[in-house]
């Protein structure tokens, strides 16, 4: 009995809902009846559902991890195993839609010697004329697909020119127009989704008011706002950022060249393009400042140390004061509700890690012994894997010989078709399982080899660590730490203290306590007073109160009170008079070196000009122009709360209480023009 293979394929779900698969099967059955009339045969059906004709079978990928066509792979494997007497295709385009796939597949069938036919080409591919015609049809099928893609691309470009999007899922806050609302002959566009649009506007208002994207994400999660995907998953800062900068929500559409134009949904926009530009500038500036700071500041342990709460990596950050610290990435992206996180200043952690590695690197006898034991274990494991692979290879050879003997018995007539098929399928499946096991063992051997190379590199780095560490640049230092550190976990300990568990390759784990703060040396006596402390006592002796001193130093009253508490503790006095009496000699001898007028020791007029920065002059110009607070804040890229605080500091610096008095004082001091 003959065994005929029938191959059918559809490339889209639209064809699946239609009649294409069924039509192909019926027509190919009719072709089989006509081709093999008078012979007994059975059909082996190979179907591909929703796969493109540009995808190759597994025999053509050569180990490359890519999407494949399993039915065509099985057909070629069965033909190679001699299980098919002929193969029928509905058309050349069903076999392949790309020259790089069609011609290798055709050559594979020709080499196997299995007859094959195409329903749309009534020729024999084994003849010269038939091979020529089949090749032309294959090129035509590939050309037809390229033309189809080009037409789709042109249609998308035309839709963009008319102000419509090519299609797809609407952005958060918009939805597709109801079909009943579309005018006759018109196209469906986007309209506001009232529920989602309300939350999108809520996010925009909060961000304009000065909230960060992380805070907005935490609040949206707490309120149970649905994500753009429709799920109740947790919001994060990146999802909020995508909503705020989405050009579609500002009534714009994007083009392939990156340009933006008004779309047909411009009247349905959630906010104006100008407002989006301000948000984009603020977000870009924040990200740029953050990324530039992190890039220009050295964080050798960034991405190496992990969080003891959630297991996420700690990355280097820099705050507004320029201090470096390491922070849990989960807490940074999702807030404290996702992970309470661990964060510490960078200097103590880096100092503890480098000192520990330096100490371990000097323990030559321990290091060499651990190295030898580790490498010997790796060699033993590798030897076991190699022996196991040899056993599998011998088993595969025996199975292949059994398949060959089974084929000889079938040719000699000792087995029926059914017996041959059952035993051959069992042996063939066992052979495939052996191949997969051999590939898995090869992968493990490759991992062992890579691990061996990594450990050799780590041993060399550890041996030369103390000698070359100071001469390495920042990137090389980070790479050296990645090489010698197996893991580093920062875990909570007693109270607010943390525990750093550091594991260096070849060596046992070492636990390093990380206190929550570094205790300063407590000093007392007159010699412990700083120049700023003496300046405070000088002003007190002159009769100024804490508020006047704070205004003179451009700081807060609380800071002045805190400084007095420190002076009182170091001198062990209870009144200012006692403190001035003890420090009288230093006040008289060092008065010319004291910072009496502010943060720098300059004359009063120089200090006034120094305090009025470019940003403060812009605020004064906005106040002169009588700009609304929110517009002035947006033009400066800050929130209204920050603007109010800066105006309050300016009034305190000038010694006035109202904005009008501030402007009058600025004109008199020639900070702004008198005519303004």
C-alpha cells in the first residue's frame, strides 16, 4: 500500500475562519485519486495553521533559534526515512513564499527522490521543463508577497496623510469609534474613553502639580486604576511616563521619520501639544540629569550587589546634594509597597568590599588550595558528562542499526506494513530522544568549559588584585569586581543596620556588618568650634537673634537653632552669654577670618549679587510681568510648590514680607531695571 503525503498551509487566522484549509484538502484528495487510480494508498496529512511561507523547516535552520514550520519539518523527515511514496502540494506558494526557503526545500525533495506534484502546475518537476516552470512559479510567489507588503505599507502611509493611524490597539484614554457613529463612506477614528481619559487627565494634573511618576504610580495602584492592558496589575513609573508623553493623547499621530502632525482625533485630545511638550522636556531633563550623573559618577558595585528583600539588583544613584548611594531597583521603579528595599551610601559599601577582597587576595595558601579543589571538581563533573555522552552516542548508533535491520526485514517481506510502521516509529522516537539528550549533555559540557575559563580568569584577577587595582580605570575596576565576586547580598540585620554577605570565587562567604550611620568623633572644648560656630557667637554678641542670623546667612531659623545646640553641647554651657564669654579671645583674634555675611566671606554688596542667580532673576521677571503662578512654574520647569518656596526664600533674603516690597527692593538694588 502506498503512503501519500498531503501538505496544506494557511498563513493567517482570517484564512482559518474561511474555507482555505478545507478546500486545499478536498482538492488534493481529488488529485490523489486521479494520480494513483487503481492503486491502494493511504493519506498522511500535514497541516500548517497560521504560519507564514517565509519560515523555514528545521532542516534548514542549522541550529539557529528561529520560528519554524513543524508540519513541513515532519514531512521532510518522513520522506527522508522512506515513509512516503509521494507528496502533493496545493500550490507552489503553499510550500514557500521566499526564494531563500523555496529553492532549498525543492532541492531537498529532489535529492530524496520522492515524487512530488503541485496542483496549480500540471508538470513533472523531475523534467527540465517542469523544473524551470516550478522555479518561475516560486519566484512569482515570492514577488507576489513582496508586492502585497508594499501595498499594505502604501495604504498605511495614505492613512497617516489623512490623519488616521494604521490601526492597532488605541492608546490609554482613547477607544475606537462605534461603527454606527461612522458616516457613510468614512473611516473609523479614535474618540475619548471616558473612564480611562479621566484617569489619564488625573495623572497629567498630578504631574503638573509636581508629583513624580513613581508617586503617581503608587497612588494609581492604591486606588485600583486599571492598567492600559485592562488588568489590575501594579502601575510603575515607566507606564505613567508612557501615558504622559504619548503623542496620540495630544491629538497627534507619528510618522516613520519621527515627525508629528495633527490627527483626525485632534478634537478628542486629552491635553494640548504644548502641554505635552512641557511634560516631555521635564521628563527628558530629569532622565538626562539622572543618567548623566550616574554615568559620570563611578559606581563599581552597580548591578553586582543584590537586595536581601526581593533579590533585585542594587544600582548606583546620586541625590540632589551629590551624595552617592546604592538603591534597590524594585523600590526605585515600583515604590516602597513593592519592596521596602535596602539603600546605603556608596562609600562605606565600596570600601568594605574592596578591603575584604584585598585581604582575601593576600591569603595565598587558602586561595591556592580553594582554587585547586574547585577546578578539580569541575574537571570531575566534565569527565562524568563526557562519559555519559559517549554512552548515549553508542546507544544512538545501536538504535540506528536496529532501524536499518528493520528496513531490510520489510524489504524481504518478513514484516507487514503495520508491523514495520509501529516498530519503526518506536525506534525513530527513541533515536530522537537520544539526540535531544546528547544535545543537552553538549550544552552542559559547554557550560562547564565556559565556567572553567571564567574561573581561570578570576584566579588570575584575584592573584593580581592588590597590584593592579589602583591603576585600573572605573570600567576596568567594575569588570574586575564582576570577575572575582560570586555574589554580594545586602540584607537587614538588627534594627536599621544591614549585613553584607560577600562571596568571592574559590573562597568561603564573608559577612560584613554595615551600620546605619558612621559615628563621628565627639569633641568638646573651645577648640572644637568651627568658623561658622564662631560667626554665630559673633552675631549673637552684636545683638542679632536667630531669625536675623538665618536671614543673613540665607538659611532657616531652625538651622541657626540647631547650630546653637551644638555649641552649647561642646562648650557645656546653658546660656549664650556664657558661651560668648568663653570664646571671647577667639572672637577677637579670628574675627577677620569668620564667614560673617553668608556662605562666602565677601562684602555685603557682593553677597547680595551672588545670591541672585539666573533662576531667581527669571522669577523676578515673571513677577514683574504679572504671570500666573502655574504658567511661571511651567516656563521654569518646576512645580508651583517649589516656585512658592523660592519666592519665600527671596523675600526672606531681602527682608520684606510681600511681593510688591520684594520688587521695590530689587529695583533699588539694581537687580532688575528701575523701569520694569
